[in-house]
C-alpha cells in the first residue's frame, strides 16, 4: 500500500511540473515576441518591413505584401552601389555592366579594324636616286587591340613552326626490366622490382615529352589585320624601289650587296627583308649568300620576318600588291599562300 501511494503521489507531481513548465514557456514566448515587436517599431518607425494590405477578393480576406526597401536615417532607400549605378546611368545613359563606346570625331569605329593614317614613302631607282613617292595606308587593328592581336599572330606562326616530334620512353616502353634485380630483403639495398625504373641509369623517363600538336587556331581576317598592323607600324623602315626586272644580269652576291647599300641599307649589319613581285631568279640567287637578308613575295610574307627586319626593301609592283591585299579592299582578295607562309 505504501508503495502504491508513493508512486501515485510522484505521478501527480510530475504532471503538475509539466503543466507549469509549458505555461512558463508560453509566457516567455509571448514576452519575447512583444519585445521584438517593440524593437522593430523603434528601429523602423512607422514603416514596417512588409506592410500587409488586406483587400477583399470575392468575399475572402487575402493578404498582399509590398516588397519595399526600408529607408535609412537619411531617407535613402538604396545602397551605395545602387546609388553609384543610378548616377552613372544619369551621366552616360548606360546600364551597369555595359562599356561605353568610344567614337571618333569623324565617325564611329566599325568592327576590329580601322584605316590607318597615310604615310608618304620615297621611291628610289636601282641607283638609289629618289624618283617619286608612294602613300601607305592599310587596314589595321584599333590601337587598344593592336598589340595583343599582333602578339597572337606571332604565337600562331611560331607554334605552327614547331614539329612536335620530341619523344621519350617511359619505364613501360624501355627494353628489358622483366626480372627483379635482387631479393626483396637481406641485401641492404633499397628494394627494386625492375632494372628499368626511372631512378636507375638506362631506365624510363618521368614526365618526358611526347609527340603533340602545338598549333593554335586564328581566323583569317585576324591574321590579315595583324600582318597589316605590323607592316603599317614598320612604315618608317620601308624602302620602295622600282621594279628589278632585268636589273641583275647574273646571279652575283656582290651586285645584291651593292644595290642594297645604294638604297640606304647596311646588309652586313642590319636585318633586311626584300619583297619582290613574281619570279626573279637572278635576284633570288644573288641574295642566298647574304646572311642577314630574307627575300619573299607579298602574298607569302611571314610575321616573324616583318617584325625582325630592320629595313624592308620592297618593289613598286610588290608594294601595290601588298596594298591591295592589306588595304581597304582586303576582304576581296584571299592570298592562297598566307597560311603556308605563316607555317613555313
């Protein structure tokens, strides 16, 4: 009997304790809610975070919330970044993330290329005398993209020159090494499983080169504009001469060196690029033994030769062909030897 009354009294006490705890938790939750409500009213004033506007729709009360930003102390309802974007939009009329188009006084840029300012060049005869002048104005890249475009074309040409045939053998490709050199233990040496391990002479190569293709892609229009930009930037080093048809009666290196000296170059000290039109056999044979002289045609110019030349001697006929390829009508002519020249 005593045990039964004791347990009955304990159960009643536990029930009273649970009811008191639930009541106190409820009162604490109400107090916290009231405090938060007063705090929100104090911080935001009369404007609430989401002010419910109740409207009757077909006899039902449907709450509709307005998503409005709380203004700060100064009454501004936007952040600093938003205010900066608004001010920029008022000044330039551009939305955030858009770049302002820079326009010239004469007209807007069109595409990635512009027509360069004409440069006057002297025309010399075979004896080095000035007999006329020519104007050079090619279709070049814009100033802000010219350097990067020419560099990409140079990397395109140099990577295309690489054969990519370097190769080494790994430990799985080296001949031999099938037998364990010595026992695993009791030798005092480091354990080895093959004589062709990369750690021993005659073994494989770790991370050695393998045949690969180094070539990169570049659009034909970009290559043409890059070459025109390089030629236009080297206009101060141009020497335009009359056509060399019949000027070299025999293939003689001495005659080529004297001709280059008369037109204002130093073939023994400077790197010279000679650009001729058509097949000039005697001129080609005369230029073979000049160490720092390169000879080419206007349709197969190489960007490496143009950038590396100290002087560029070009025939008048080749000069006209070059202007037709890289000038205002550049898109109308497609030199068939352009890709071969870049990869040669």
